C-alpha cells in the first residue's frame, strides 16, 4: 500500500500546524485539524508529509512544538538509549536548554540522581529550583578547578573532574 500524504499549513514555523489538504486514503486526519508532525518541512509556509508522521493536537501552539521536538528527544535518549534506572547518576549538559530541561525532569521522574550543567548563574538558579542534587555552572566552576577555559587540556581535565563528581571512575590522564 502506498503511503498517504497530507498538506499542512505551518503557521508556527515549526512542526505544528493546521491541515490544509489530505491525500486519497487519509482517514485518520482531516482538513482544518491541528497537528504536530515529526520529520516534516519546518520553516516553510506549507509542508507535505506522511499522515502517520502527524498526531492530532487540540491547538498547534509553541508548547506543542516543544513537546514534540525537545521532550520526545529527551525521552528517547533517557528511556531507549541510556535506559536510566532508579538511583543512577545522570549528567545533563546544557540542562537549561530546550531538550536539557526536559531531560532533567524526565531523569528525576525515572528516579535518577541528576547532575545538571549550565553556563550562567541565572540558569543554575532555575535548575536548582527543580530540586536537583547538583547543578554546575561550568563557566565558573571549571575556572575554579584551574582547568583552563575551553582548551583541549582544560576540557579533558574538566571531564576527568566531572567523572569524579558523579561517582564514575576517572578516565585516562590527559595527554
């Protein structure tokens, strides 16, 4: 059976919009219905995608876009790739960003002990408000450890130190 397609008006410039037309054989979605889609042509006025790549939503809002992109990415990484178990330490870099803040919360829900890494005091405070075990402002704490500022050696030493912070065995010495 051939795939069935729909034409979606992307009024949010991302993977959410309102269906403008449906192809023959599409029975699960209809014209005028709000949908969130994965793998479609975001940042265009219209996109054509396979119907099975879209899910109906009440409204095509920015929150829907965030959930379909960032939250699904975080969930897949934690549940399917990392397979986080209760009590495990989970290091989330860019923890205050789009995918990172979902990863932090989902890891907590899974029972993980979250160590979050962010790049400013403001981001650190927002993450601390989530009740995290440890939040690191890498721009301040890397320097405090005397590990350099973005050099190869500094980065290697930073991650060695991080492995100690999160109770993982130390890596091999930096070259």
